[in-house]
């Protein structure tokens, strides 16, 4: 059939700004944002991370300042990641269980402000281990069940310090159910769990490992616990297990190279589904923009909208403060 003769002209709806807005299927709003921040010991510190332009490690007092900024911008939640002093790292990541560790101190300090702001904390041992792995090691093996025991204790320490959302990023088997049980048994029934369900063994985490100081120390790689980038059915099984074990929300990570996984999980389970636009994705956009090779703001907004189109209910992104400011200004 000759569609032009039949009267169908796809460009008609695209003629003007108001019409494009009227037919727009997806929108990015501030409610979609989770802002990951990095913590460091000390006071009055805003230390830049060279591989992540405009991202800083914050001392606790500065983290409180940024939390106030997040609340003012209406960003729903922060995700906290510590740069642990190398002297405090050991084989078993024991600092993860210290109720006075950097993450716990930041949780308490921010919570004391009484902000309308969710605080999410990462459960995994890598910022605390001398070998940079997320779990306990025996020789070259990452021990599953022993690690899960330790992660339960880490989650409890964080919940007690005020974490609203426990986010296990370690990819051990069975950790969601075990952590749920541990939280419930200690009276933390309301503490939410966002499972890093489909977390891939990815090269895109490089700048993050610089930020938390684990890149230099990491022995080998994480392919015996993080997923093979070649797989997609396996991601559905991971999400299914996490949901069955009690996850309130599931996450896919990295983000942009894995939009197909976001879409499949959302379609299959209809649970709150998030994507993590990881450090390497952020670094790529910033590097290209810094060289004048693309328009950084436009690439940022387009990349975030793509997550919405793929079905994500929200995005963890280092662009969160920037994009929240732009959205507030009506851009
Ligand atoms: C640690 C963890 C990682 C990230 C979040 N939590 C790194 C890793 O698994 O090596 C990566 C986040 C990013 O790259 O922005 N378990």
C-alpha cells in the first residue's frame, strides 16, 4: 500500500515542540535518580577522582552537605561507597563489620539531619579486603557460604547505623534470602533490599575501582561470581531467585550496554527494576565531552532517557546532581 497516498505521514507529529512533547512516550524526572557518592576519612575534604571528572570523594561532613543538596534537589536517594584507608584493609574485610567504619559514620551523620532522602548502602567486601575481591578467599577460590555469613553481619551493621536500603553487589548465591532473614530476626523488617541481580563481570567498573582504591590491589578478576557478558537467560534466573528470596527491587549493572537485560527483567517480573549507569559509562561521556567530541549534556540526557525507554524505574548515575539541576531549571 502507498502509505503516503493513504495519508500516513510520521513526521506530522514531530513538527513542533508542543506536539513532540504531547506524543512523547517516556520522560526522565528527578524521581528516577539515585546518586552514588564516595566517602573518605578526614574533614573538609572534597578529593577529585581523576578517572571520573567532577566526581569527588567526600569526608563525612562534606557528605552531609551533599545530602542536603540532594534533598533540596528532590533526588530520592543516595548510594554510599567508602574509600577505606589501605591500612584498614585485610584478608577478610573485617572493617566492613566495624560499626564505626566510614559508611556507618556517614549514615548516622546524614540521618541526623532528618532529610526526606533514602540512604542506600553497598553490601560486598571489596572496599575492605586487601585482595580487592567481594568475598572471602581460600587460595584462589571465593568462598560462597562463608562470605554470605559475613555479608549478613555487614548488612546488620549498616541497618543499625540507619541504612534504608541494603544493596548487595557481591553476587554470592543465596545472599538475598540470608540477609532478609538476618534483618528480620534483628527487628529490621522495614529495611528494603535492592539486589544487584544481574551484575556482569565488566570492564566498565574501572574508574569506580580507582575511586574506592581497589583497582591496584585486585588479584585476578571477578568472573567466578559476576555474570558472563554473553548471557541473558541467566540474568532472568538470577532476578527470579532474588525476588523469591525477598528482594524489594532488582538492578542491572552496567547500564547502557545491558538495556536488553533491563527490558527482559522488567517484562518478565514487573517488579521495581533499576539500572546502574556505571563509572566507565560516566567516564566515556565525560571524556568525549571534554575533548569536544560530543555534547556532554545532550549525551547525558539521552543516555538516561534510554534507561526509561528500556523499562527501568530508576537509574543510579553519577550525573544525578547535574541532571536534577537541569530538570529543576526546566531544561
Ligand atoms: C563492588 C561494586 C562495584 C561497583 C559497585 N559496587 C565494582 C565491582 O564489582 O568491581 C561498580 C560501580 C561503578 O563502576 O560505577 N562490589
